[in-house]
């Protein structure tokens, strides 16, 4: 039985006061959220604030990206070692905003995933098709290619240590959510891709759904057999919404 995982992706939002209040509200509810895993991914600059606020609680911390290299002359970048030092366990890799706005490719996503694993972070690898790709019936081939390039880089045995987030690009921040049938269909397709290469990995690997998940649609999505949690953007900035989603899990 895979434990549900709910991850809040704050994106480029927040100040210290907001981080303080949001973390305090979530930590306060953690004792009532048994049998699920919860992680928060604030911007790098708020990690320390979030670490202080979540210290001693079950609420885990993650980052939204990392550099593929170890420490060195990479101005503006943040290494896996720095993230570990800041208290991160998790790191989101290959979010569609990083792919479309910052030129990340399947190759860089694979390399970052390998770097995270090698340095003891748990990668949450994002995959998902655009609206055009779905309209033209390419959604499964796009997702298959995105996932396979990560598998080729890290090896199928290491896939048990990654979490996959299926995030249809057309559903991110748009208020449009994949129906439970659409989401379950893609999650099952992803699990089949893993199973065809390694049965145990397919059973162990958590596959999260992301894309306008809210309190009012969470339970139908999280009730699907291959949906093992959520990667939540906008709704994770509101403690009541985020906690509502967590309770549905
Ligand atoms: C995300 O950024 O990963 C995301 C799913 O955003 P939203 O929930 O706002 O659609």
C-alpha cells in the first residue's frame, strides 16, 4: 500500500511573514493528518524560515529545483548539498514552468534527477503534456518520452526512489482539472511503463497528480487507484485549502 503524499509548491510566492503563518497553520494540524506524508516546497530564500517553523513536526521540506552540478562556479544556482544543509528532503524537478520558461529539456531533467539521488534528495519528477499535445492525441507518447529519458539516465532500479508527478500543462494554474478518468488513465499508463521494465518499481513508485487540485476536487482524484497524492500549486498558499486537500487524502 503506497502512502499518499501531498506536496505544496509555493512557486515564486511568499515573504517571511506568510511562510511563518502558513507553516504554523499546517504544523498545527499535522497531528490530525495521520497516514499521509506532507511536504512543503517554498522558494529557496524561505527555506530557512520554513525549516524553523516545521522543526520537530512531521511536515517535510523540499525545494523547487536544483542545479545538476556539485558546488562551484555556477552563479545564481543552488546545489543539492546546499538543499540538504537547508533541511530539504525533497526536490521538484522538471516542473512544466521550468521546461517552458527556463528551457529545461528531458536531458537536463534526467541529469538533475540523477544528481538529486546521488546526493540523497528525493526527486519529484514532473511530466505532462500541453493542451495542443492532448488535442492532437500525443499525450501518452509525450509523457512516455519524458519518463523514459529519466529512466535511461538513472536506471530502472533507481526509479523506486523517485516520485513522479503527472501534471498536464493545460491544468496547471488554469482552474481546469483533469477528470479523475483522464488522470487515472495517464497514471495507469505511467505505471504500466514502469511495470514493463521492473514490476517491483511499478508497485513502489508514487505517482502524484498536479493541476488545479483543490479541496472540492481532491477526493475524487485521490480516490483513484493509481493516484498516490498531489502536487499542489495555488491551493498550497492557503492553509485551509491545502489542509482540506490533505484531509481528503
Ligand atoms: C503546480 O505548480 O505544480 C501546480 C499543480 O499548480 P496548480 O495547483 O496551481 O495548478
